[in-house]
C-alpha cells in the first residue's frame, strides 16, 4: 500500500441487499454493525492488518435514502469495493457509485456477487475496473478481490 505512514481506509459500496455486510464479515474477524432488522442503517466497520499496516474497512447502507452516509463514509477513502448483485441488473445506485469513483480517480474493484444464483448478463460497458466473481456467503473470491484492490492502491 502506498500509504507508508498512515492507516488505510477502504469503503465497501453497493446497492441494497448486494452483500456488502457479508463481504465485510469474510474479510474481518471482528466487526461492528449498526443495523435495524438485519439492514445496515449507517455503517458496518471492521479492520485487518496487512503487511504491518492497519486497514479500516467500512460498509455503507445501500438504500438511496442513506446516500448521505455513503458520502460521509467515502471522505478520505484510499480504495473501494463495489459489490454488485449478479442476480439482477446494475442499478442506478451502482452506476452512480462507479461514476463517482471514476471521477475522483479512486482505485476500486467490482465484486460480482451472488454467483451461485442465476446471474444476469450484466452490462459493464464503459466500466474500467477489475471484476471479481464472488459468493460472499461462502467467502469465495472475497480475499482475492481485496488483495487485488490493495495491489491497485500500491500502483
């Protein structure tokens, strides 16, 4: 990670029910959740240590009414994971998140999650980011995707 003297901040973004919290659960052993009836309402948080550096990882709520939380949590981020539900089309929320990351030149990867469910042919035209097939519930692809993101953040 190119942040040699500071801690790293990664934010997991995506639409409602795409698998953001489950992704975080497969990255961090200990985490804090702020949920109501099983739905993230402000953030989830966990951290890990990679190569001696602390990596803070936050998830944001996916509902559009919590867009302000995405904006708050995205301040000062070093990289992002965008979790897409492969069993449905890309949402306007997904596209807005991707466009914003591109505009700000923030390194990010896309987790095409729920690969164990009948997948839609997702339209990734115009999106220049690595796409990692994942099954967050089983942890498949999650750590490999995180490693790829950390590599991108170094370059």
